[in-house]
C-alpha cells in the first residue's frame, strides 16, 4: 500500500501484493470473530436478554426478596437463640429474664446485620467480601441495636406514658387482659417509632465495609422504613395470635420478629433498587440474570475476589480487567488489563475507552453484560 500525491489530491493505492498479504486475512478474521460474538439487537440472545431484563424487575431478580429473606432469617435465628431462656410468666426481676430482655434487640440486630451485609458477597461467590461485610454488619448491628434499643425503649416508654395520661381507664383494662382499640393504636405508634430507630443501623454494614456513602445512605433509609413498618405490625400480630394475653407468647414473638426482620431487609433492598442510577446486567456468564449496581467510583471488574464486580470461572478475565468511572453525569468504561489480553468488546467492536450509553453491550472474555441507566438520567440535558 502506498500514498500517491502527484496530479491531484492524495490517493491511497492498494497493490495486488497488499491484497494477497496473509496479515489482511488475519485482520479480517479477527474483525469477523468480534462482530459474530456481538449479540445484536435483533439476535435471539438479545431478545432473551430483554426478556430477562423485564423479569428482573420482579422483586426476586432485583434482589429485594433476597434482602427480605436475609433480614427475616437473621431475626428468626436471633429469636431462636434468646427464646429458650425467655418466659412470660417469670418475675420481672428475674436476672435471667432481665439479661435476655437486654440482649434481645442487639442480638437480633447483629444477626440481621450479618445476613444482610454478607448477602451480596455470597450471591457473587466473593466469600472474602461476604465475610468482611458480614462481620462488620454483625458488629454494627449489635452495637447499633444496643444503643438504638435503649433509645427505642425510652421513646416507647415516653409514648406510652403520654397515652396513659390521656385515657388511664384503657390502661387499667389492659392490665386485666382486655385490649381496647385505643391501647392497640397507642402500642402500634410507640412500637413503630421505637423500631424505626432500631432499624437505622441494620443496613449500614455493607456500606461501611465497602466505604460507600451511597450504600450507607440506602441502608439507613431502608432500615428506618422497614423498622417502622415492622413495628407497626408487631402488636396486631401479637394480638391476633395471643388475643387474651394470658399465654406464653413465643409464637407471637416468632412471627412478629421475623416479620420485622423481613420488612427491614425488604426496604433496604427496595431503596437500593429505587436509588440506583446505573447498573450492569449479566447476560452470559456464571451469574447470568444478576445485576450489579454501580455504586463506587471507580467500579472495578475482574477475576479477583477483591473486585467490585467479581467475574469468576472465565479464564480470559484478568484480575483487574476493566473499570467504570463517573465522568460528570455519565459513566466511562476503560480497559485496565495488560496489553495483549482479551480486552473489551463493546457493541461488537474492540475498545480501550468508551463513554457508556444506555443499552451498550460489553463483552469481557466470555462474559457479556448490558449497561443500563435510569430513565431520568437519560432525559437529563
């Protein structure tokens, strides 16, 4: 190939020797392989991916059901640990009952924090991250449950005292085992405010472990809302299962505490989904169907368990393969792997750096992810 400049504007001249050069065939083969590996918009695999994306909007795929399950399981195990030493018929000054009552909230809070904090790492099979986030969730949940439990009891006591001063005759009926509508409403209000305070630290573990203010804020709001709803439902559940208040209320506590844990986990997951701006949805790979919310800057993708998006079981993935960085209001994808690696194929073309757009398809080795943005971000000028 040569450049001809005589007699007019420059022209590129391709000779027969250039055409027969074997390097041309190699380059075309590489380009065709890249293009064929791209799942285009009309490809059946792309249509299947869109179907998965629609299904992902359900709570199961979105992760909300998983956080609800984690919170409920943590609360259930906490209940199972303290319930054998707890008795409704024991004297109020029994040291064992006092200790059980004191440790109940921290224990339940710690186990909820453990399960919710470890959940994402377990789902990604990044067990080191799961252990770290779970341990911090356990500590934050226990200490937070201890402090917020004391605050919740103070708020609960003040609210009940104010209610007693308004209608003392209804409280007297409560002492006889009769629950009036006023007393039930009073208990619901006092309990919901107290449990909202208790729920605040339960979703903070993962955000603290991963040093993400966004995750901490999501956990804070989710725990607050979940604790409020769980507290609101606690006494109606108790009254339904133990209407006369003259029996051991272990079933009531089992159902009510598990519901509180599940509602707290549910709202932590729901807030995370509603607050997300951008995310990656795995189309092909070991976690196909899972979404990875972009919550850190940069977000690192690679085969190392320390990466934010852990891409395992793909031999072509480098330990640190790619990064997603925030640039203004947009996100940029960059190849950070070593030269000569699998690199990044975006929408069928190899790139080293690219400003992401909603619907972009990213291939890293044999793993395929779709990039999505929330609609309000796409409409921003």
